[in-house]
C-alpha cells in the first residue's frame, strides 16, 4: 500500500495575480477557479471572458482533470498507473500514458539517469519509515534498490510492462506538468489567450490583466524570494528537496537519487522555464541531483528551455 502522504513538491512559485482559495470569484475582468488535481490544490485565472462563457470552460477543465487522474493518479485504485504498479502490466495504455512515458525516456537519457520513475519502491519505503518513525533496514533498502531501473520498463503501443515483480512507477516528478499542459491546450482550443494556470507548475499564457507578462517569484521553502521572472507563453517549475523531508536526521528530502537513494541532493532549489510544463517539471526535479555541468547539458537537450535559478 502506498502511504497517502503529500508527495507534491513544496510550492515555491508565487504569481503576482492572486487566486481564490476555494470557490470561483467573479469580476468584470478576471475569473478565477480553484480545485484539486492529483491530490493537490490547483488554481486558474482567466481574463477576457464573461461569467457565462467561463462556466462551461470550468466544467470542461474539471472533466479533463478527472479523466487524467484516472490515468496518472497514484492513489486512485482505478487509475492506469495503479493498475500497472499492482499487476506489473498495463494493456491498452491511454495515448496520454504513452506520450508521458516517452517524455520520461527523453528526460532519463538527458539527465544521465537522474530522472527515473522506477524510484517508487524506494520512495514508498522511506515514506512508510517516516510515517511510522521506523528507519528502513539495510535489507529493505537493498531489496528496494534492486527494483530500480528504467531499462526494465518495456513500452509498446499496446502494453506497458515492468520486468521485475515489485517494480512500480511514480510520475509525480512530471505528471503535474503534463496535466498543466493538457489543460492549457484545452483552453487554447476554446479560444482563450490570457490565462494563468497553477497546478504546482505555473503555465502563463498571453498577458496578465494589466498588460505584459505574468510575474512569478521563485522562493525557498521558507518563503524567501530569491528571483523573479516574467512569463509569457511559458511554463515555470521549481523543485526544492526540503519541501518534503523524509528523514530529518539524514537531511533526506523527497527527491531521491536513483543510484544512491540515501545521498543528499546536490542542489537545494532548481527552477526551470520551458514551453512545456512537463519538461520544466521533469528537469527541475532531476536538476536537484545534477552537477552544474550535467544540469547545463540536460537543459540544453530541450530547445527553448532555460535554467532560471539554482541554489
């Protein structure tokens, strides 16, 4: 059983525009929506639409979020990801699953293996240890380590298979970004141009109500702003290992090294912007594990992608 802990990265992006905390708030110029996706708070701001126009849009967003959760959620028993992890095989995977796994492969190669969705058994072991205040044994760690290996994931158009019993995937380092991209695409199809989406990754479309790009602050887990960027038709993702601590004594955060899961991260905060939130999400996650040279190489593997901040 996977512990139902908040695995989402600490939200260290503060957009200049504010969001409603629970229910839509209406104004003549700006409409806001908030809800949940993959177990975390999400929000969205639209400009240039009326309340009557926005209602069916928000319903479509909610429907799409529910559909994507049935593919990518780690906690829904009916999701495709849970089925894959439970049985080791997923037949007739959704096109979105295949698309995201293809991106995972690109990220794995670009980051020299630092991005590895097969870390789920290690993460579960640490999460259970944190929940029950009992550190994992050496034997447990060795057993879980033996289940890591992206090269043991077999992907075809009609099936995804995990080669070893006990293997499991987590897409938490990239799925929120991918879902953000899907919502942005839905809004574009409906004719929206000026939108700010916050689903853990920021997606900024067009301009803010006052004109110009959307302003975002990049912050440490303690809230200290370390950089500000303007976004226009770009996505921004920030990862900070200290956002969720699995083992305070070891200084072990929620971003784990697939080669040495007990090792501390190289970087304490990485912020990446890109044209796709899935790319910025994956690179900011893996970037916490990479040296400056390898991080620059990984960023360079994806056109029009920029390292905004690294600490």
